[in-house]
C-alpha cells in the first residue's frame, strides 16, 4: 500500500491509497465516520468520472482543532482493533 497526499490543510486531507479496493475503503471510511472530530469522510475511485484515476482518493474533513492526519491515524487504529477483535472471536468459535 502506497499513500500519496494530494491536498492537506488544517481541517481537510485528500490522500491517494494505491492498491486498495472498495472493501478496504468502505471499512476505513466507516471507521473515520465514527472518529471524534471527523465531520465527513468519503472516497472516490471511479476512473470514468475522475479523469482515468483508478486508485481510491480518500477525503477527510474535520472539525476545527482536529488535524486530519491525526483523525486518519485514529481511524486506522480503530480498524486494527476491530480486526483483532474479529480474529479473536473467530478463533474462539473455531475452537
């Protein structure tokens, strides 16, 4: 996975996430929408409407005082925690 910042200011971030698809992007977007200080999170990966772009571009808008990169880190950490919880529950059920 490669990340490339497209645009960033105090309360917004647009970042290209190479090699990912709707599965990962929907999970990350959902986690971001549950993150304190995040007003909006969306992604675009429609090449026909995006001038040929195929890798998803994630856009985050935050409240004043919440850095968008910090929000992305918190959202990613939430995804990790949920995946770990799911893995533990699966292993318990399989045992």
